[in-house]
C-alpha cells in the first residue's frame, strides 16, 4: 500500500517539476550591474569573446546534453544573420570548473557578454530566438565610431 | 568508447515510458526481481549500446513499423549517460529490497521513477541536464567516453 502512495507522490512531483521546467525553459534573466569589482572570467570564456562583435553568446554545453545540440543550431543560425552577434559553444564536460566559476548548474546555459566581457544576460535551456534578440537589442545597436588611438 | 550512432528520438522516449511503468509496478508490488531485471536493461543500454537494449529492440519490432519514419536524430552520448544514472539507482534499489533495507529500495526506485517519468512525459533528461551539478560533488573523477 505504501508503494502505491510513493508512486502517486512521485508522479505528482514529476508533473510539478516538469511543468515548472517547461515554463522556465528559455527564460531570459538580465544580469544586474555588478556592485563592486566584477569577478574575473574563466580563461576559456575570455578567449571566446569576439572583440569585433558587440555581443558574444557563450553557450555552456556538455557531451551528455541533448538540448545543447538544438541550442547550438539555433544560436549559430541567429549569429550568422545578426550583425554584431557572435556565438561560441563551450563544451565543459572535461572542465566543469569553468561552469562552476560561472555559477552554471545545468546545460545548456547561454551567457551573453559585451566585447569588454561584461555579462548582459543568461538563458537556461533552449533559448527562444526572437525573445533573445529583443533582449539583446540595445546592445546590438552599432556603437558610435570611437576615436581611434 | 564511442557512444554509437545517433538514434530516432522516439525510441528513447518509448523506452522511458516502459521504464516508468516497470518502476511503478516495482514500487506497488515490492517485487524486487523485476527491479533486478530493469537494472540489467539499464546496464545493457549504458555499457553495451542502445541498439541491443531490450526496450529499443521492442520499439523497432513493435512501434517503429507503425510510425512514419523520421529523419530526426538524437545523439547517443546523453542517452547512454542517462541509462548509466538509471542503472546506479536501480542497482541501489535492488540491493535495498533484496537486502531487507526496504526503505532504501523504495527511495532509490522512486528517484529512478521520477527521472524516467520526466523523460517520458516532458522529454526532459534529468541526468543530462544536471550532469554539471553531479560533477560538482565528484570533482576529481576522470571521464573517458
């Protein structure tokens, strides 16, 4: 009899968690301005930032992640047809400390950085293209020519 | 070891549904030999390959011929990792039931049921997405796959 209740409880918990995850998938979280000194970014991330692009999307993936593949296809397509947007897929299967330093717990997580390495926003799960573009909009506007030095 | 070729994504989904039913029956009846059998099923998928895994064989024999073929493919590596996670929980559950520590058997089986159900109902692979979380607690294990 206990077993039956365990089954019912587990399935109800599964439904709740499943619905929650489904709702949160692709949700965009804007990163607040860092209060003090911004933490140093892990080396693979700084290496991935494209100086020529206004925004770089750093996708954190692992080999064991099915939606990462889908995310990679979506984001690389988005970057191809968007001016000033660059996409990098960072596989952290064998270097989980990178994800740890970024505070990333699930994959895929996509972090958007400015060319100076300031974090703009994060998306957990498979992003929704139009929403992501809208959120990045202000950062993608071509910057006014800066005086060359 | 190579994970093997990509697969029809409906196969693993079907397998997750069968797994959900099997684990629910185990919990209701407490009949641990069935859980032992499920442990073997997980082990085949995890350590031998997805193709010879019993539920995949069942899918290809009974379900696939009735469905329109799909060109959609899913990577095998995440699926095999998920089977490994399932294997660990099912093994702990079997040992719990068989060794008289029923509470351990029930809890481990419930976790496996939870993950299989999320996979079947929402196409959400819990083990895959929290791989990083798992790694956080086992920082120095070498992974070669």
